[in-house]
């Protein structure tokens, strides 16, 4: 069951990731509709637990909260539905890098834009960093469009960077400067 509320937008809530969320995360990372676009390897429960304890990352469970969901850790009666994850990697020693995904059932509904906006607000409110970044595969038009809609600029290309779904693909590096970000109104 998701943890305490970290931030809330109009439609999505960012909550802490708890041990009870491992089955949801493991199912998501095993789903080929997510695993291939992320270039993520299959992880068993032990590997996923180790990944989640990485101290160089902040992780946010993206949830759709119902009217009964409070700010604390929900109990079984609360109406909280996890739909994805946003991670900030390496913020303690270099430019924070975003990694994000939503379950395929909610793709195209605008939840990703709202969740990533909330996390960018968190980054610039928490870390003394001049910029935030993200890297996406060339074929991931939806993710590239999301970043560009939030003001990220394409900064470079890493050719034949990863082996994804049977072929080597390019990665596109994006960046957003602090001075180009304004706190977005909640969707």
C-alpha cells in the first residue's frame, strides 16, 4: 500500500514507495509494454528491493487518490490506486536525472505531465541544482513530447546507446534549466 503523500496535483498524488508496493512495481517492470521502452531488465523481488534502497535516488509512487485518501499512509479502506513511478537519480552529486513511467492503461491521459511537473517542482525546491535532465530513447515519441511540453530542450544524442527489443537504439538527452522553469499550475 502506498505511503505518505509527498505532493498532490489536481489529479495525481505523489506518495512514498513502501515495501507493500513491490508487487505492483515488479508486475510493471515485467510488462513488455513498459520494460522495452524503458530498456529495463527483468528484476526478481530481491533485485527490485535492492534497487529501491539505492540512497542516490528519490522515488515517488504516482497515485490516483479517491476522496477518502488522506495525507498519511493509507489503510486498506482508503481509495488509493498506484499508476506509475517517477525517480530522481544522482541528485546528491550531479544534475538530477528523471526516470518515469505509467502503466499502459493510463497512457495519453495527461497524468504523466502532471506527475513529472510535481517532481520538477520538488527538484528545484529541494536541491541546489541549476538544471534537471532526462534521457529517452529516440523511438519514444510520447516521452519526448512530454519533456518538450514542459520546457526541456534536446541537448544531445548518444548513438546506438542501448540494446532494446532486439536492436541498438539512440538515446536523446534533455535538460531543463532552473531559470526556464516556473511552477506550473496544477492541471
